[in-house]
C-alpha cells in the first residue's frame, strides 16, 4: 500500500481504530510503565500463509509516535512459515504496548484474506477464469480487505457503488425488466462505463444479450446451466459466475467456461493468520 494511499485513505481509518481501543488512556500500560522507556519487540508468524498489511501494521505505531521504527524482513504478498521472524519493532515501550492489538488486528485480518485468496486462486491456475472479490467487506475495512485480495492473487471487482454499473435483481424489479434496466443504464451512464447485469435463468441470459449488456452475471446457476449460458452468450458479452462460490466448489466452475468468478467468501469467510508480538524488552 503506497504512501499516498496510506495518507489520503488509510490514516483516518487507522486513527478511528486506535480511538476505539484507547478512549482516554491505556490504563494497563500506564500502570506498569509510567514514563517513556525505549524497547524492542519481535513480530513472529505462528502459521503458514501469505503476509499482507506490513505497511499498515507499521503505520499504527507511527501514528502513535513517529519515532517508532519497524525493521521488516518480509513484504506483502510473500509466503511465510510458522515460526518466521517477520519484523522487529523499536520505540517507546508504552507505544509498543498500546498499539499492539490494533496493529495485529489489521495484519492478522489482511494476511488471512491474502492467504485464503491465494489458496482459491491456485485452484484457478492454468484456466482462463479470473478470480474477483465483491463488496461484501467489513465496514470501514474495504480498502484493507480489497488490497489483501490483490496480495493473495485475486483481482478487485468494483470498489464501491460509484465505481461501475451493476444491475441486480432489485434494480431489474425497479426498472420493470432486464431490457428496460439496461436501456435506462445506457441513457444515464457515461459511454466509458460498462454495464453488468445479473441473471438467474437462461431466459434472462437471452434477454440480457439481446439488450446489449457488456457483462452478464450468472447468479447461483449450476455448472450445466452456466455452460449453456456461455453458449448462448457466445462471446457477445463477458461472463461472471457469482453466488456461494467457495474454496470447496470453485474447481467445478472452471468447466463452465466463464470469464470471471466473484466470491464474497474471500473477505467474509477468511480466517485470520496467527501472528504475535513476543519477547518485549527494554533496550
């Protein structure tokens, strides 16, 4: 995550997380460490996986005290092993203690998503199907979670509602039909924006193709139905499979021939990666 992104978008979110954890003071730390004292602590991986969020981890401590230093031995997207020393953090012991939980929350969550995404992406290796995330992210964590998907080898779908036109079942219901929804979207949207529409049946697929959709989402279809849908579309639109896509069933989807597969599970089902700060001592 580059410095501009961090400063413009991530810093305020990190500050909000710190304010949530420290409303007035860290009473535990202040009780045992009433004055500043320099110290050092190790960041240790306790589980195999893909690391993600090292810059965010560092930023937590820098926001608390810019004199804190983090000597990093790994970079985002790198595979890590149980027992590996990931970094050494040096600074005021009070800062190391007060920032520990927030820093680890980001690093563990982002690394868990990167690890899960990497496992799913490996199942799509040597196929034409591209793995995408969704907007099913934790509130105020989207910038971090979508970045983690990319570190794990996936790609990002639209970032938010301003990012692209995606007409789902309720949009279609509001417009009256697939044809009308696409017609309205073409009239309203800029010519540079593609129009994606959700379909649940082969009849809807045919209507979407005839109406000129750029991308057709095949929602909760079985593999045989998706294969038939891809034949109907016949390259006239890009295809995306969506709905209950997980690590366990994604292999079956490759056979359908879809261009993209989107999975909310990348962000909402990924477990954290176990990482700890250990061996804190004065220097």
